[in-house]
């Protein structure tokens, strides 16, 4: 899962982008790099290794510039090498690009570009983008138009940042991969995730699929390539602070987020009662309900199906989002799809939601990120209110999903207040589970288990979902 960050504005961009890269380290990566626009030239510094390691060797802080883009790479196309690290330059070194996603038709584009005389230095799918822009500029197009034409040729998913040596601009584009803008008095940011620039601003713009953005030091403009027109995007102010996206006194983010469940369970219960009632009415009207999710969210859906059966006497179909195409023929205008996703950007979940909408089905989502694609494509949504989940392993958002599904089951059974009281009671239970005494007991248990060759997690009924989630956590963390 690659991370990208860009800044253009009145301040020195180097330390801002360096800080952003460090905040994106949680996404996992094997190499990193930056492109710095200095006057009418681009300086690219990249290598295999952690951000601090590569920075210590190459010095990302020089030359000092007001426009820079950066990237942390998790290898997909191509080996883990310096050449395959981002950013990637065009043949004439005039265009640099960073990318998160998969360009499905890159082989076809690469062959075409080679016929035009382009020389490639990497094995990546991303490098075709800088060469495509260069090719269009050879035809007389300016940088922005060339980037727009080039991006329209791409098939697959992308979050892209492009810069040109002669232009005080960043071009950003998004389709199927997360990309958000940051708006500050001194300039503009574009990044894979909000924590990358949260030290500098809380004002954000959530981009839509096919959005094409031009950032300058003084303004930004959004053009939607699908609608082929300028698009207005709202500036939102996020409520959580930069401290929420930092480890603080904890050894790592996973421990921090486990401890935060004391408050996140409570926040999950603080739903707008009118929205809950709207969701319940949709459930009562529905002829067939599907719960869909991926990974931990799928396990939450599975647990939710047991809760709905036991508490509300309501049957629901639980489907892994990637397998949902096999069930599309059951969808009608009377079907309700409940989509569960922490980020609201999970590809398979979004594809399932779009399939449901094409067939006229209603969509309700349970999501943690306001302004995400899933919130925009749902008829109604419930927010987990869990704050940023930095650790790749889901912990607090999994239990928040369970809490919301439990609350919905009680509401459907006509026991909404009882459901809220139940979640408030859980505060004490969760608090005890995160106490120092319990942590020491868990450490002793872990010491006994760590040398075992096999671990089997077993359960039945509701605890079958717990066993699946426990097995996933053990595999992910080890």
C-alpha cells in the first residue's frame, strides 16, 4: 500500500513532505523518494530503505524548494530496487510522477511509447505516466492538458501526483485509490491520507473518482474527467487532532488503538437517532438484506448476522465483498445492502455497492471516514467515530463495527435504548480488558504461545466470527 504526499505554497516544502512521508510509514513500504522543483529543474532523490535511512544518505532537505512530491513504495510491479522506487521521470527529466494503485494497461502503453522512442529505466507500471505526459507535450500541449490527456488513457486504479520542471503546479488525479487535499493559509497539500499533513491543517477536501486537480501556491481547481466539467468540492474541517495520529506514550499504534476502545465503543453509541431510525425503516421495508465487507469488516458482518438473528429475529445474507458478483442476480429494488468498511475506500466493497445501485437496491454503510467514497455512494451511513486508525491491523474499528451492528439489531427489535445502555455498560468491560493487570496476563500467555508451531482458533455461533478475526490478527501481526 503506497503512500503519496505533495505540497505547494509559501513555505519550504522539503520538511513538510519529509514529515508527511514519516506519517505515511504505517502503510508499509520498502523504498521511498522525493521530487523537488528547483527553479526550472527537477531533483529526484530515491532509494530502497526507510525514510530516515534514505534521507540520511541523500538529504531530502536540499535544495530548498516550495514545491515537492514524495512517495513510499510497496512493491507490486517490479523488484525492490532504487530504479523502481518513485518518483519516476520522463526521458527528458521534465516530468516526475508518484502513484498509488495499479495501471492495468501499462504493458500496452509501454510498448506504444517504446515505438515512439521512449526509454524506460524501471520495471514499474507507474513510469508510463511521465512518458505519456512528455509525449503529449511534444505535440504542443501544455503541462496540464498533456496530463489530462495522459490520465484519460489509463485503465485501472490510481492516485497520482505530477510535476513539471517549468511549472509551479502540482497535478493530482484520483480513481479507485485514496487521495485527499489539505487546505492551509500558506499553501495546499495532496496525500493518500490525512495524517500526512495534519500537523499543518485540519481543512480537507475529499476527492471523488475521476477528479483531476491543479494545485498552485494560491488556489486549487477540480475538474471531473468523467463528467467533463469543473467540479465544486466542499472544504471540510476534521474534528480529531494531530495527536490522535501519533503514538504518544505507546510502543506502537496497535497498542494505542487497542487502548482507545474504551472511548471508541462509547462514541459508536452516539449516533443521530433519526439516522438510526431511517436505517431501521429501510431494513423493515427490505425484501432481502445483504451484509458485505472485506477482511476484519467481513468478520464484523458475520458477527452482525448472529446478532440480528438472536436479537431482532432477522435473517441477513453475509457475503465477502469480492464474491458479491456471484449474488448480483438476487438484487432488486427491494433489496438492502449494508456495506461495512473502515476507510470507505475498499475497492471490492465499492464495486459491490455500485452493482447494487445499478440494480436499484438501497445501500446503507457503516464507515469511519467522513467524506469517503462509500459515504457518497450510500443512501444513508453510520459513522464509527473511532478517529484515525493508523495501524494496518484493524482493532478499535472492528469493535466499533460490532457495536454499531449490535445497536442496529436492538433498534430493529424495538429496543434502541436498551442497545445504547448495553454499549455504555461495555465501557467498564473494555476498561478492565485494557488494564495493566490484564496486559501482564496477556504478555505471559503470549510468551507461552510464541514458540508453538500451530495455533488453532475455534468457536461456534457468534464466537465463530471472533475465532476468524483472532486467526487473522495472529497471521497479520506475526
